[in-house]
């Protein structure tokens, strides 16, 4: 303010000072190259604070039970399945879409990987067959979604809603509504084994998250995702193949659902047609709470990971305190609304700043 | 016409010393404006001068940090858009705020529906709507018609009728002519004159100085958030003076002269019997390296569709496009881009830019994959390329990290041009290159086009401003009702002849 009150500055100097100030503000707001919290450090900081507060509540109410290494690993194991799903969802939402089918596809992948045929084949050759089966099922389901949406011009909400229903139904048919236990011990042994004291299930989530971050922030694929989600017409007129890219995004989400299916199998040792029910909603909630714009054009993997950890920790704190799952759901609903409202505040403030 | 004597009519609306501070920028820094009943008061200024902020303050969308607003000499606070309407100030924004799915009457009474005990009074609304439309000289529009089926001009009338339904005494019109063709503009002017004859004051914003000459009574000029001249009588102020006030420098408002295209220049673009069902047909022309071909015609004549079809953004239903001897795949933008064709689309914001992304990413949107190494972005190289163009085209502010949204129209256009310069295109298609662009940036864009042709780029220009097409182009195609009705050197045709051809074409 005072700068402008100084008596009669040369107009040009005034002008350049204004520009300089504005660009300094812009540099503060984002664009710094190396921060993993890129462009949204403030928002991510808020999520970290929320997570820490949750931890404090956990420690106060459940004490050592909450703080134990076992419990921490339990939280992380639970977070892994939802987390991988949410990384895929982050790409779809950033690209301006939505995928309601990922929970069902997860279920279908877990069932297909545990059919007698697959397991026999896995016993004969290698447990990796089960992994490949799950990934292939996820990928194919994702490609079907993508083709319907990108080339068949079906609205994403409808196409993936149809897949949600159909994949769940197919899983029931294949499993005959029975739970199929994993009978290949090497499969379980591999994923449950620890590396540096951390189970491989958790490592898988970490690797997927890191790869997802690189893909979104450092590659042409990520740039296209942001462009397609931010302004599909501008992306198209700049020469980007928007349809093909849209298809890739759903394929990626399907693949992530396949990976999540594998982790689910490793964690529960069972393939069931009810695996992953309502996970699509948890994933969307985690992504949005994390700070990815539901309208597309802006996405954050770090935010998504924090969103997933917040929801999983919350569940854990409630469970430790014997809160009913019904009450948990009410709390989750409230948290989603509050988080999104806070985010909009922050987004508005940062926009006014530019 | 209102005389310039300040004694005669008292000011209806006075704004005094308005200051509006945004974080990092002082958008308004002491603006004065006085508007009298029954006048058309033109607000002039380059993009970024503060016009938009000022009308938002006036509409109640922004609160001023300092300064006073008086209506009929009484100080008022316009706390919200609703409060603004109650005080008799209505604003017609550039992006018309009508709801396409509702009827004309429903749109006009949107937000202040006529109702009794919770039941809407449809008949009263219909009757009042008829009266309002008749008052605007458009009694022919049915109150029941769905607004989405109206033309841009029709929607504008609906927007004006809504302003009148609030008993507006001041109507702010933000570039109302931007979406209209010349006939519709003439009609708009008639409506504006009727309104002022009824005592309504109109604050009129436009970049087209010739329009202001036709319709304006007095002018206030803004520059860098300050009033640099207020209450100038239109009749006594030469255009050169207005440009000097707006830009603070003397600009030759002329299109640079270019040398004739060499006779041996190769043909780069060959459009052969191109057609798009329902839009245009049988369009054939060639563009040589270093040549500018202009497409003149009214809005809706098919001229934008022609360049979009050449670019592959629309899939041709007939004919072909050849770039340097290679036939393009119909309906494939990537193929056109690979062949070295670039398009600066008509709607910068909705078709061209990622508004929330930084400027450099907007500049490299067509080339980031080329700069990348094995799929990994090289943002350092991207920023270098972008900065070179920012300097070369004098994009202001010269900040590659700034969100594209925060730039003025002229600078956004430069960003789009920069995109294709980085790409190194051989053929540039530009649709309305200077719409919503201020005078200073306009001259720069003209100079840039001249520079490109000197390097052998083939350019196709589409513009609503016939003078612009004639000035820029070596050859002109006049398009009317989806057909090319004339082709020839631009030196052999003038504005009136073009208009005649357009009219003949529409009559046929």
C-alpha cells in the first residue's frame, strides 16, 4: 500500500514495481520446480495437519494400541488397496472424467485370479500367473470403459456405472457367489513378506504412488492428462489426440484396479465377488479431499495419498474406539463436505492472488 | 445528443476516486466517471486498463477500497449485484448470462419471478415480456421461445429486456458488438438510441473506435487503472487523440505494407472443392508461401468452419486439403499439425487456452512432446522456448509462470501465436486475430503476421472487420451462405463492394 502513497513516482517505475510484485506472488504460489508438494503446498500442508491431528486423537483415545507398529502397519495395509485404486482415479478425474467401476473391477480381478483354472495353472507354472490374470482383467475392463467413453461417446458416469453393475455380476457368476481362497501359498508368502520391516503390499502402494507422481508431473502423458481435463477443445486444437488419451486414462484406472485386486487377495487371502464394494466411492472421496479438481485440469498424487491415509486412519481410530461402522460413515460424510469446502476457500484465495 | 456543457443535465451516476486493490495488483487507482441521463457514455481503454474491474464495481460484484459512488447526487453503497439492480444499474456482460434452456420470459424474470403466494404468474410475465420486447423494437420475439434457439443478437435483446425489467436507469454494455455482424450491430445501435431517448443512460464498452464514433456521446478513457480523460465529447475528439490517450504513445493505426509475393513462391496450401455438409460447400483456393489470403463474410457465413475444416477440427464431407503436396487426413488435427499447420481459434478462452495453467505450458502445448526425452518432459527447455517467444512478441507481463487467465485479451492472443511460432508452422490459420484486442497489441499482431510471411509462412486470416481482412490479405475470398462468392486481389476491392457481395449472396 505505502508504495503507492509515495509522492509521484515515475509512472514506469510504478508499473514495473507492480509487475514485479505480481510475479513474485506468482512464484510463491507455484511453479517452483523441485517441491513434491508443487503448486499446492498450502493445501497439502492442511492435509498433513489433519492427518497429524487424527493421530493425536488416536493416541489420546487409544494410546499405545494405536501407536504400536502393528497397528500402523495395519493402517498402511488397508490404505494400500484403496490407495492404488485412488492413484488410478486421480488420473481419470484430472483428465476430466470419472470412473465408478473400479471397485467392481477390483472384485472381478480378484475372483478371476482365484478361479480353480487360474490357481491350477499358477501352481503348475508360477504364482505370477495370478498377478497377470488380475492385471489383465483390470486392463481389459478399463479399455472397454475407455472405448465406450472416448469413441462410443457414452457419458463417463453412465459407461462406468454400467461396468460397475456388469463386472460385479460377472464376478458373481464366475465365483458362483462363493468365496475362493488363495491356494497358492507362494503368492501369499511373496506379498506378505517384509522388506525393511514393511510388508510388500505397502511397498507396492508406495511404488505405484511414486510412479503415478512421476507420470502425472514429469511426463508427456501427465501433461496431456492436465490439458485434456483442463480444456479438451484447446487440447484437441493443439494437436493432442484427446480421444485416444481419454481411452488410456480409463485403461490406466482399470489396470490400477487390477493391481488393487492383487493386493486385496494378498491381504485377505480370498477372492470374492463382494471384494471392493463401495471402494469407488472411497477412492473418489480420497481424490477429491486430496485436492484434485473434480472438474478436471488439476490433480495431485501427494494429495490423493494423504487423502487415502486420512480416511484409513480415521477408520482405524474409530475401530480402536469401538465406534460402529454406521457412525463411521456419518463422520466420513461430514469430513468430505468440510474438506471440500475448506479446499474451495483456499483455491479461491490462491486465484485471487494471481 | 447531449451538449458538453456540464451545467445542463445533472449527473445520474458519478464515480469518484475509485480504488480497488487486488493482492499483487492495483486494478483501479483513482477512477472518475460521470454519466448523465439519456447519454451513451463510452468507456475506452486497453485490455488491463481496469474497465472490467470498474464495471464489476458498478454492478456490485466487487467492493471498492476507496472512493465514492453517487446516484442522483446521493452517495450509495452497491453491496451486491442485487443491490445494484435495485439502484437501477444493470450490466450486460460480454458472455451473455442467459439460460439457454429457459424461455424468453423466464429468462427476463429470472431471479425476480412474478409470483403470488408461491405460484408464478406466467400470464403477467408473458404480457410484461411482450411490452419490454416491443419497447426494444423486437416485438416479434415470442416470450415462450427457448432462448437457446435465438441468435447471439437475440440473446442480447433478452439480456437488455431483463435490464429494463429491473427499471434500470443505467445499462452497462460490455463489448456488446463483439458477437454481432454488421447488420445486427446497426440494429443494436437503433435499440440503444431508443433507450437513451427514453432517458436511460448507457455505458458502452467497445474496442472498435469507429463504433464509438457512431453511437457515443461522451468518452472516458482509462489507462493503468486511472482516468486519463473524462467526459470528452465524441464529436470533437480525433481518433488519433483517443489512441494516444489509451496507449500513452502515438501508434500508427495502420497495417504494415508488405512486399508483393514473389512470382516463384511455391504453393503451400491447396484446398480443393472442400465441403462440410450443412455449413459450406465447394470451396477451392490456394495459398502460396509468404502470401496472406483473407476470408471475409458475416458471422455464420461459414468462414470459421472453413478454416476449422482445413485444420481437421471438423471432418470434411467433400473435397481435400493438400499441404506442400501432401493430402491431409480429413478430420485429423494431429495430421494437420504434423504437416505444419497451426490454428489460432476464434474463441481464445474456450478453444485455445488452459486458463489455469502457466503461460509457458500454454505456449508449448503443441510441442511439449517434441521437447520431451522418451516421454519425460523437459520443462527447462520448454521454459526457454516460451521465454524466447515472450520476449519476441512482448507478452506482458513477461512472466512464463503466470496463469494464462490473468493476461489481457491481446496478450492471450500473443500466447496462442507464440504456440505456433515455437512449433514452427508453415501454414498459419488465424480466426479473428484481433477480437477483444486493444489497439497497441493489434498493431503488434499485424506486424507479426507481416514478419511471418516474410519468412515464407502461408497465412489465412478470417475476420469480421472487413477493413482488417482487406488490409492484411493479398487476396480476398468473400464468403456468403457457405459459398465463395468472390475471389480476387485485395487491392481491387473495397469495403462497400465486399458488403454488396455479402448481401447479394444472402439474398440469393
